[in-house]
C-alpha cells in the first residue's frame, strides 16, 4: 500500500485512477491521529490499497471541494468518484470491511 500526502497541486491526479481511501484530517484532531494509526496498521496488512492523506488545515480548498464539515472524513473512491464517505473514526476492522465491499 502506498500512503501519500496530497495538496492542492496533486490531489486530483492522486485520486483519478483505481481504488483510493482519502483521509481528510485536521492537525489537532485526536480521532484523526487515532485513525492515522489504523492506516499505518492497514499498510502492513494490505499492500494493494492506496491511501491519500489530506491535511484540511493546510488544504482548505480540497476540504471545501469534498464538502468536509468535520474531521476525520474518510472517502472511499474509485476512478475519481466517491463511492462512500464516512465521518469520524473507523477501526481497522471497519476499514477492511469497506475495502472488501469494493474489491471482492
């Protein structure tokens, strides 16, 4: 799996192809920090999933484009289209279940 940090210059290119999990987070958000650890764990287990992290404090345009009103907001995307969005913390098991819905 690849975990990449996006900004306004590269975001569209990073989510335009394939299945991508987008983690829209805030710098001082504790649930966001907890979810970041989930993503790190996922990195060891599933090497075929791409994750794009977006710091909404620094990238307000991306947050606005995705109608983010609170963080963490997690987007499950395929070929640039949002399949599903989740507001709030997700456990590793919940993320893996969502991946399973879209991959299998």
